[in-house]
């Protein structure tokens, strides 16, 4: 109650005690008008007086409220309170303010939520009393508000009474579902209504029992096809956008909380059906959609994602297990990843084998019959599926056996469902290849050793992972070899002696290999035209430097950089690091860490929020936009964590259990493969997320604060990755059509165009125009995304950008982009 409400109630009580109801009404009306609509309701004392007000006095009071509402001098901000007051004064009287009440409800219902619980309840109850129903969008508002944890009293109770519509309108998937439900029997509506009660982390036995009873009256195939179709629409922008004047963090991508419960329940419901690939596929897609980042908000709805993990874990089926394994290699959101890991560990325990074995056995073939190939017959036509690099390509042959560019008409007509499944399988192959490539890239520090026979079955000859394994180098029985011309071959193109079935196989790494042998393998792969799924032969090796021997326990090799925090946060998660966003608050956080349990080590990368720009360089949620980098350190994996204030980066041991302090390990004691891979990760973080990579920051970024850093990074000395890039380009240029116009020299790729000669920095991709080193801004999109020709590995976007820019500038007389032309 507002501070004055007690006084208002006392004055009303005094007037009522003498029977002066006109004065009592005037006191309350003046209080509402004077407080400009800031009150939440009449107040306790006021309500007691109103309860005793005679009917004729109520009628007169209602007249005065209506007059005040329409008076020109009444402030707009007071009118909602007048409507609330009228509902309290005149229940059962003539509904003279119905239009105004409905307008107010419509205005409130256009928002995701509002503070005025009492106002919403009063207006809604009045509308229910008058008509017996509420507009669907008003129901949606009340349901969303009722799920907010701080709401108490009448509003949550009102929300529970509202059972129609079965879902909240305004989202594409819910609109589609309600449109479908209108043509289905009541059992369907009951099933969806039950799904909407999924407001806990996992279903209990009673919830499952009810769901099974409801499913028993429906056709399983129809439920599967219909519900997965609805889930495919989840995550799209709202069909009823929020008004432009309403600030909503995340905008039209924000998930309706009531509908999110329904999605969670539908995911659990699908897990009760007989296993089917379509269900596993739909749950995996919904999980990824639910974790998609929304600007200013973060993951769209982790609760739905976690429900999908639980649903997949409840399905006893190879397809569901494969989906869990795929997602565990792709998901970076911590709570969901923990659930995925737990699901895999539980499956491994049930099967009595290590988790790594389960992950390998779970890789599906998706219909492939040979390594990267399949042929499927559709009547007189044939589909040929071929894995090309990291994606599946489907080609067609007609009845005459002739290759055709599009799907034959007869296939579209007679095999619609089979064609749909083929297209879905091709997409599944693409997703699984990406996940398996990332998993293999993490094997360098996993110390994994396979018996030869097992390795051939799970990798080299596996229809899907074989397409990756045959583009990598392996050490088989102590001999390094790769796949070429249908067999394993050594560096001199000869087949090694047949290994024993239990001969050890490991993933080859260039650490410890003589440089001339590494170079020979690079040239051999380039000669064979092999594009590796990630850098292996061309992988950068980071050895201890004299400066690091001097510092002893830490590396400053990547200190002093400015990184985009949110991009760094996402990339760190992909590479297996644990990181917390740094907010501009009085709090401490641990550094980004990568735990290496197979080595008993933990790597730390010390960073701090960059507050040089003050609050102007914070996100809407208060997170620093930029980080400054410092040391890389190593500790025993069980050492107490270090922590630092979000904005200072001054880390210190924070053992809250016993005050134990553990010094960092000498860098010379860190195994070379671990040191190299950790420093490679950090180099990747800097190379990808540094503000020095942004071609539009030639003015130094916000307020010019980063001019010095941008110039030193954008055109300075090359890091290890850029040096590898230079060496590769030197070998590749003679094969390119623009090779006679390009040459590498020092830190730059020199490109001779018709208008000018250009220098492209091999680290940042930034461009200077000779001879006066005038800066040329070409954003990557403007540089084109066409075919850059053969590259010996995937994943180096900067290399692709540099080649695209070189091709553009070598033909600078054909440039038509006005933004670029104005700079030439």
C-alpha cells in the first residue's frame, strides 16, 4: 500500500461513520487523481469502507469515476487506476466502461509482462464477470505473469483458472498447433494441455502415466508427424511482434514462458513413443534452436534444451544415442552440456564400457553403404549420395541412367515421403560430420590409442567417419601413413606392412616430428589434393621460447591484446575451455580454464574486462564488450582456483576450504604437446576475436582508444598461425590463376592489380594501397565468397578471406562495389 493509503482510509472511515458517503467517495477519488496512477489499488483500509458503501452511493460514485475518466483535465497516467477503482466500486452495475477496459487490457496484453498485477487482475475479473471470457492475448499475458517467481496473490490463481486457449497465441509454432487442434478431436487438446503443465525439471511418474493414457487414444504415427512439425517452427520470430515502443530484451525472439513449458512437455511426450529417427532428429534440432543466442539475452531457452536432453536419454535407441553424442560435441552451454555428458556416462555405465567407446559406437551411417557413398533407387530413378568434404551432396540419374540436375518429377510425385527422408538424412550427415570433426580435433590431447582392427572398423572403413579419417594422418604400429589410392600409404607412397590386429594406432601430431618430415607431409597432401578436415599436417607447433624460460611459470606471448568478449566466450567454449562473462559489477570470477584430466593439468588464460571506455562499452546486460589479455599459466588439475575482480585481472588463489595455495607449474615441466595445443588455442582466440581484425576500426574504434593497438596488430609482426599461412601461400600461389600477380613478402601478400598494387597483411587480412600505404577497407562479404581454389585444410576463415580479397584486387578494374571504388 502506498504511504498515503492509510490516511485515505482513515478519512474515508471518518466520513462513512457519519453516513457522509459522498465525502468518502470524494476523498478516494481525489487520492487516485492526485497520485497520478501510481497506486496499485485502493488499499486495505479503503476496501473495508467500500464493502459497507450502500448501493445507491456506489451508483453515484461510479458516475463520478466515469465522469473523471472522460474529463479533459485527467492525466492519462491516472486513467488505468480509475478503471481499477471502478471495478472495485461497481461490480454488477451497468458495464459503462467496457470499451475503455478492453482497450486498456489490449494495451497491456501487447507487452510480454507488466508490473501492475492488481490492475491486470481487476480488469480481467471485470471482463470475465461481464462476458465470461478474456481475449487470447490477455490470457497469454496473465499466464506469463503467473509463471514469474515473484508474483503472489490473486494473479497466479487467476492464471490457473484460464484453460483456453490451450497455448498462448503469438508464436509461429503455437499458432500452427492451435490451428491444427481446431480440426482434431478433443484427445489432442487434452494432450497439449497436459504438456503445458510441464513446469518442473523432469516429469514424475504421475505425469508420465497421464501422458501415456492420453497417447493411448491417438495414432502414434500421427502424433509423431504432427508434433515434430510443430517443434520445427519453434524458435522463429513471433507472429505477433511486440510494439516498437515497448523495449523487450531479445525482441521477437524471446520465448513465451507458458509455451516453453508446453514445448518441454511435448519433448517428454515424444520420448514415450516407440523410437523413430524423426523424433531424435526433431529433439536435437529443438535443443539447438533453444540454445541459439539472442542478443542481450543469451541462450533462448535452456530449460527447453535440457528437456530435450532428458527426452533423448529416455529413448532406448541407436538414433537417440547418436544424437546425444553429436550434441555433446557441439553444445557449449554449460548446464545442457553437463546433462549431455551425464547421459553419455550413464549409457557407458549401462554398457560397461568407457564413454569414448560409446561415442565412437554411436556414430550412425545415415544410410551410407560405402565410405561416403550410397545409391538409393526410387522407381526407375537413382539417387547418389556422396560426401564431399564436410557436406553430403545428392545427385540424380533418370530412368535412362543419365545424370540430371534436379529431382526427377516421378520421384517428387510417387516418393514424396522417401524424398523427404533422404533430404533429412543429408542434413543429418552434414551435422554429424561437423560434430565428428570437432571430436577428432580434440583427440590430440586425449591420449587415445586404438587397436588396429577396432580403428579400421570405427574410423577408416566407417561409412561416415571414414570420410574424415581418410583425410588425416595416423601412426599405425609406429609408422606414419595416410589414405591414398585406395590404401594406407607412407610418405613415399608405398603401402606399409600389414599391421597386426592389435597394433596401436594414434592420431598423428607434428610435435616432436623433424621439420623436414612435417614439410614433406604437407607437400605430399597438397600433391594428392587432400583437404584435411582441420589443421593437422599444417598445424602450428608452439615450443617454449627464451622469454618463457625467463618468466618461468607463465607465458606473456599473448598478453596485451584486446578481444571482443562475447565472441571470445563462444569460441572458448567450442575449444573446450570454461569461461564466465565478465560483468561490470563488484564481483570476482575465475579465469578461462581448460582442464586436461588425462595429463593432470589445468591451463589458465588470464583476462580482464576493459573498462577504458566506461559504461559506454558495456552490453545491455552490463557485460564488458572487450577484454584485455594477460598471462597463460598451468596448474595441477586439482589446485585451488584463482579469482580476480571482473575489471582488474589481478588474480589470486581463492581456496575457500583451507587456505591452500599452489604455485603455477614451471613451463619447462609442461609436456610439449600440452603446451603447444594450449598456446595454439590462445593464439586462435586472439587471431579470431581481436578487435585488430575488424577492417572498420581504422579510426581506432570507440573514441579512437584503440588506434595504436589496431595498427600494431593489423599490420604488425606475424603470429605462428600467420607464419604458417604465409608458408602455405608461398607454395599455393603458382597453382592459382592470379599467381603471376601475387607474391608473399615479409608480413604481406602483395597483389598487383590494374589500378594499384596492394599489400594484404597475412595476420589480420587488412589491406594497404602502395606506395603510400593508404588503408583500404574491404569487409569480408564485399571481398566475395566465391571459390578460392584448393586449400589443404578446412577452418581457416582468415586464409579464405585473404585469398578472396586477393582475387578481387587482382582484377580491380572489374570492381563495381561503390564503397570500394570510392577508396580506389
